[in-house]
C-alpha cells in the first residue's frame, strides 16, 4: 500500500555523498578517491546522516586488503575489496565487472569518474520501454549521476530511483560514445549491489515447462552462483529474480533481492570473494551479446530493481508486490476488477465451431462468468498446431459471419470478449512466410531447426512488427476486444537476422533488438486500445517477468493447471510478483497435464487467490459441480478486490517439498482476511489439534472465523488458527478433511 506520509529524499552532501532514503531503506553512494562512484551502504534506513556518520562510513570504506594499487596518484587505494556502485574489471578488481567495452577487439579498462549529477522528481510511464514509473512529484525521486572516462571518450549515466513507501531502488544505465571510433559494448549490467559479508542463502526461482518458478536454495561460498537464460526469453527454467536471505524466517531477518524489468536473455549472478564480500549483479546476458556504438550513439540497459526488507520473506513480498502494482504494471488495473474468464482451450482444443463456443459461453454466463476467451484455432485453417500462425484472418469455416459478428453475440450475453494470438510466430504455410522468407529468424545455412512446426518471426525488423500489427488491428477492432491472450510457444534457435545484415549491424545485437520489437508491438496495441487487458503467456510461464508485467497486468503462470502443482508455482512466483499477476484457471480432472484427480473444493481454494478463470467443458458437468462453481463465482465476486490485491503472506514455509501450505490475504486495516490451508497428501495418526499462527492480525481485535466462533487477535497471533481436523482413522465422526488433496479457505472478519 502506497504510504505518502513519508517523504522520499535524496540528500546530496557536498557534491560528494548521495543518500537516498525513506522510512524503509537507505542507499549511500560517494565519490571515491579515484573519482569513481562507490557504495557506502545499502540496507535499513539510517534517517538523516550527520557529518560524523558520513565520515565514519567513508573511513570504513577506505581500508583495503588488496596489493595492486589503482594508480600512483591514489596512494594505498585499490578496488579489489572496494564496494563500487558500478564495478569495473581489470584495474585492481579481478571480480566480474558490470561493464566491458572494446575497440577494434582491444578491451578497454574503464575509468568512469563523476563529473555531474542532478535530481529529478518526475518519472513518466513510457510504453516504448518497460520500466518503473511514478505519478506526480511525491512518489519518487531519481538521482542521475554522469561519469566520464576522458581517456577513452566514453560517458556513463547512472540512474537511481527511490520510491515513497517502498524498500526498493531502481537502477538503469546509459553509455555514450563521445569519440570518433566505433566501439562495442560487450557487457553492460543493469544493477550491481555490494554486501559486506556472505552470511546468506541465495534463493532463485527455477524449474521447467509445467513446473515453473519453484523456490531453489543455494548455499553461498567463495565463487559464483549464476542463473541465466539464453532462450531469447526469461524462460521456464530460470527467472531474473534472486534473493539473498539471512534466514528462511517468514517474518524476521534481512532479505536483499533483485529483479530485472526485462523479458529476454538475462543473467543474475552472485559472487563471493576471498574476503567473504558478496556482489550481486543482474542485467542482459553478455553471452551472444554485443552492441556497436558509432560516434555520439548511446545504449541504455533495461531497468533493474534492488529490494531490501528486514521483515523476512513476508516483508520482501510486501515490497515486491506493492512496487509491481503501483510502479510497474499499469495502475488502472489495480483499480479495475479483473474479469472472471471462461477459456475454451481445455474444453475443446482445436475442435470447435461457433455453435459449440456459444453453448459454452451461454452456460458460463449462467454461472456468472464475465469474459469468454476464444483460444488457439480461430484463424487461417488452424485445426492443429502445425499450421496458419502468421495468418490472422478469421477461419470462415468456424465463424461464417466473421469474428465481429461472433463477438457481438458474446457481448449481447453481457460478457466481455477475449481472443488468443501468437504474434511472434509463423507457420511455413502462412502467406507472410511465402511472401517474405527473409522475415524469419534463421541462419543462412542449409540446416535450420524448426520447433513445434513453426518459426520465429524477426521482430528485430520493424517492418515485420508493423506487418503483424496490420493484421491484428482490424480483428481487435471488429471484435471490440476486451481481453487478449498473447502466447509465445517456441524459443529462438540459430539467432540470425537478415535485416541486421542489410543494415550493417552485428548479429550480437539481435536478441535485444528482438525484445525491443516485442515491446514495440505492445506499444502499438496499447496506444490504440488502452483499455485492452492483455494476459501474457509464453507456453505457460516462459516469460513471467516484470518486463511482461509492465504491459500485461496478469500472466498465465504455467500450462500446468493442476491445483497441487500450482501451490509450488504460486509460492515461488509470489516472492517476486503480486497475486494480481497470477492468472488462475479451474480445469477438469483428471488434470490434462499430470493426470491427477483433485476435489473441486481444492481447485477453487487455490484458484481463488488472484484473477479467477475456468478452462473445462462446463456443458458436460453434473448439476452439483455446476452449482458449486456458481456458488464460488458469487463468493469470488463479493471478495474479488481482497483476493486479488490484498496483502499476501506465507504462513508455513516457502519450501516446495513441504506437504502443507498455508497463506493469507488481508486488507490494509487487518479487519478482514482469508487463509488458505492445503495438505497435499493425507498422513496417518498425525494428531488432531494443529495450529497456524497469524502474526498479521490485530491483537486488540476480535475475529469471527467462518461466521462461527469468535477469537481474539492475540490468541490467533500467539497460538494460531486451528487447522481443520484431519481424518486419522479413529475420528471419522469429527474429521473435517479426509483423503489426499485437502483444502479449506478460512474467512476471518474483525467484529466489535
């Protein structure tokens, strides 16, 4: 929740020390003896620094254990163990640096010295580039420091933004070639953070298709731990988010974290040196990257965010969620209710026509669904996944009167209309492929990989983006589209762009230019249709990142809709991304991805946390299941705001291997909260009375639980909420939950 009671401040002390601080965090930077920008402190807020404080911080930073002196002019000074704002390699610091530039294949050892700075109070939202933004001049301030390497005629501009009410600093950097010769940027990180020790456990979000973003722990020791992607997308396998935790405690202890507002190849790296100092860096993956700068040309990195919390896992999530909702995603979607979706995919797959879809939509409308989404198969002659991508003409066999006429029938039912696209891909039989074979990402050799029967379009070429949008725009307009599902089902192989060859640009620019092309298409769509809700999808969760969240306020987290698997996926995702981004669908059983049978109660209890949807053939369900769905939809509508945008907390653990999961959402005043309790597998003879503590409740309030017993907040804090009685063989008459895949959704309301 945005807190405007605290004024965000950037103090510039004698033009040498810069203190970014609010009630949550302090970030202290200073000009070092060699003229470069150093980091004196990052962590819990220090308030207003005195002159003595500044002297103390600078004295602590002046000691060095290194033997290589930076220069003959700086005495004992060297960079080997110096905390730097933007580290450089090779000049007495032998750790990996944040920037590498070469000229004529000769590496430069850079010396960026502070030459100027300014403070800016505004940060507008720009659809051309995903980044943080602020509204008005009370929400954020940005320190802009200009540094120059005079010998090499290169300028570096570092941006540091602090936000009112959040323990977070956003960072972005621009390099400009001031010299006459062309240079190549070979590595340029978005952010670096130096920490004074290595007493952390690193957490990353790892997995694969159908099991994305599981919490993964890494023990730190001398050396480097890296998570990265080279798939042309942030990927199913890794995520740009990483955290450094003092402990696994949910409510206490320091946590430092970073995330990248970007959707392409990335690296997030933690390095510990011989003196147990830790360096965290994140940014574009330098592998297969290189950017050429002619005279007076510039390159700007994606923006990254550094987070800090001294309130454990839940404190971190309060920061990552709040910043994402208010300063990254389009803020209009924090106020507007997310529609309850019925998607036809698992109900029909490709086997549908207009009549079948209308029957689904009519049944959904009777249940209370608010948006009907037509998934893959509505265009070209798309009866399977090997044809018609890139041919965004409505299939008249399935929609005889066109998509506009069908959409009108959906709107006449009082429903919103949604449609699936996969705009970055093309099938070999599509006219756009036949007319423009050079518009495909493909190296100029005989052997070329094809995945899923499709190729990737060259979005590094602006003409390709414009041509795809020229096909999409009339469909969006004719359908008066309310909702779009943007999919991406094939990663990039043999990255090569004929467009770059024709324009004299190196192929090492391809991956980043491709992603800029994706963002440009988002820009075109949302500029023309600003109220369109776009759900991001990439074969499920293959591009679940802050870059996508900037354009897509909710994202499809995984192609695995199984409720049990979603427990692990949501637990990991929620470390970095808000509930409002987590698009949930209740699907059929046995589940199509894992074959598991779970009770409808559990499927509802998981899917109710975040934007709710359904994806199954509701025309074939028994009356009792339809009644249960109708009741859940009515319940969800009543509590949608809290379940989508309330403060989310973990109550048991974030370890995906644990058998029990419990989490909660609460309003800002702690007057109302929901607690989701889940047990994956039944266990014999575990006892009856078990509790889960609720530290977030007000100890001075009384809470009614499920319209029944009333308990004080103090008891709920210190003893806890009693878990449902599990069947243990001898308590059949009192057991509330029985068998595998148990769930219960508690509703607590403060009463007078």
